[in-house]
């Protein structure tokens, strides 16, 4: 791989940089790492080397065909580049056992950071995952659904709209669109798109995004800014801009030396960031900086929360399917009801004043005459009741189900069944006695020809 000489010039004086080792690292395949779901993935990948800064994550010796593992579809783990999991270490300091936080993941698709954040929050906290590009918001929704948390909602708004939620968030993560040099090992084609002009363009866009969303962070709140670029223009210089524009300070983070992560500062040394080089860590290029807001934010006017009488049928369905201790249900959208934690009821009206929520809570399904069509969400939810009628599938049966075929599960009576693989919910079938209807969402089915690839 030939690294652009302009990039080498731009980064040659950065702490931790060594041109020879950096270039050589680009001829080595990137490590493969996965982060386990704390509830669904416990026990998976035992005896693998742990990612030092993320207790839930391990390196795999080789890259399996994840599509052929039903546990992957059941949300037991997320395939994620290791350096970016350092967010977990930063969040441990930022959250510090606090409950009831409002957290925004502004640039969230496909959902790597959101699934990591959701795993760390308590049930009273609420995570809003936003993806401005509509076509990418669907993959975000799919991954949020698979991860199964009722307190992770999804929207698709411009950062400027979200900025109108003055002082609403305790933590905002901006994993910004960038020039992407840190990911060349994973996607060598991206190298051809790299240019000095694009770095400048990205830096200007990063500042614009940050300026737009900053009002939504409360005083004392924490902005976590990240890129997968090596360029100081998109990292230290963005911190320079932030320090010159806002009243803010660094959030101190302790990093063991043997993690080989480079701590860097902006010009005035007011703000601190962390850089990952592939010749120093088992991971890709990454930069992350937590910043504490020390200036006042406005506050959003709290609209009177509407009186709410939840639909009785829907409440009964929610209790039948989910074991959450304090749920209510929203009014139906396209006939489908959503369960939310009662403590987040008021958030719906606050948020909907400024943004469109694509996904709220966990869908529980819809009435159909005397029947109730259970939503796919329930199957993936961490709250799915243990006593839901279910069939335990073999790997082959699970893959058939995930291809949206008849899984050929034995012993089904007429009615709805949750398809489980090693205890993980995958989706629903309705058994009609002589055949079954597969209710896996069409767009999420496995399209690969399984027999040829096994
Ligand atoms: N956080 C994601 C994860 O961990 O899976 C990766 C995010 S990726 C680095 C940056 C995201 O920002 C992309 O999904 C991209 O569509 C989105 N994006 C692009 N332009 C944007 C803009 N002007 N404002 C906000 N987000 C933008």
C-alpha cells in the first residue's frame, strides 16, 4: 500500500509517529475484533485475547463468515474495529455511575458506538442515535433492534435541528465523517479518495457539525469528539477551534502506558485527545477527545406533557411479551404499538418538538382481529419473556429461518412461536398446522447462497 506523501508530511511530527513502522503496518492485515453483548453474548469467544481498553471485546484469529453465524443475527456480538472501542474507557469516566443520563450519538450509522453506549447505560438513561443520511439510518435501526435495548431510540435529523434541544443532553458523541485515513487497511480503495483538499473539507464540516450540536449539550456535559483520520487538521486543529470558540475544558482520562495510545493536546494545551496508530496498537487509526462544556446552555421549554391513557390491549401485549418492570405504550403508529420505559414518556414530547423520532422504544406489534401480531423487536429484546412459546433451532434450522424459509422446527402447534438459537431470539413464525409463515423482516434476510459457502 502506498501512503500519500502529503499525509506522511502532515503527521511526521506527531507524538508516537514512526514513518518506517507506520508504513510497514499498512502491509499487515487488520486484526479482527468483536464486542460481545453484555447480556446476550456472555460466554462467547472464551479464551480469546481481550481488547485492553474494552472488557467486552476480543480479537479473533481469523475472520469467519459472520453472516453464517445465527448468534451474529441474534445480536450476541458486534463486529467492530478495536481502537474505536476505547470509547468504553472514556465513557466509564464520563458516566461515573450516574443514572438517568440523556445521551446523543450524533453520527451513529451503522451503530458501532451506539451499541457500545447502550450496553453501558442504566435503564433510566436514554440514548438517542441519530443518522442524518436516511439511507444509512435503516442499517442503524437494524443494529439497534438487534442489540435489543428499550432505551435506545433512533432519529434521522440534521445536527442543526438537534442543536435546538438546548441543554438537553448530558453526553454527546460526535463520531464525525472524516477523510478516513485510519481505515485504509480495512478499505484500501479509500486511499484513492484521499486528498489534502478533502481533509480541509472534512475539517470545515466537522467544525460546522460541532457548532450546530453544541447548544444541545448542558453545562457540565461532555462532548466526545472522534474521527478515524490521522490528520491533525481534523483532530488537534479542531480542538484548537473548539478551545477558541467555546468555554470548555478537558475531561481527564487515565490511560495505562502499556496500551500504547498517544495522548496529544491542542496548541494551548487546554484540551486533550488520544491517538491510535496501527504500528503501536492492535487496531486501526483513531482519534478521540472528551471535552467538558463550562458555559451555560439555554434550556428547552418543556411542553406540557399530554395526559396519557395507554391502550389496554397493547399494555396486556407488552406485559405478555416483555419483562420490563415499568413500561407504558405509545399511541400506535401505522397500527403498531411501541413499549417505552414510563420514565421516558415525557422525553417523547420534548424531542418531537424539534426532531422526528424514527424509532421509539421497542415495538410490540399490532392487533389483527382477535390475534396479536408480535413485532420482530420483541424477539431481539433483552426483555423478551422467557415463557413466550418458542422453538429451539439447530444451526441449520436457524440459517433456514434467517433466509426467510421454513425452518422446519419440530412439534409446533398452531400459533406464534419465537425462533431461538442457543437461547437467542431471532424472530417469529406463525404456525398454521401444516406450514409456517416466516415473519423475519424481508430486508434483513440472509441473501447469501448458504450451501455454496459452507
Ligand atoms: N458512529 C458510527 C459507528 O460507530 O458505527 C460511524 C459513524 S461514521 C464515522 C460518520 C457518520 O456521519 C456516517 O454515518 C455519515 O453518514 C454521517 N454524516 C455524514 N455527513 C454528516 C453530517 N453533515 N452531519 C452529521 N452526520 C453526518
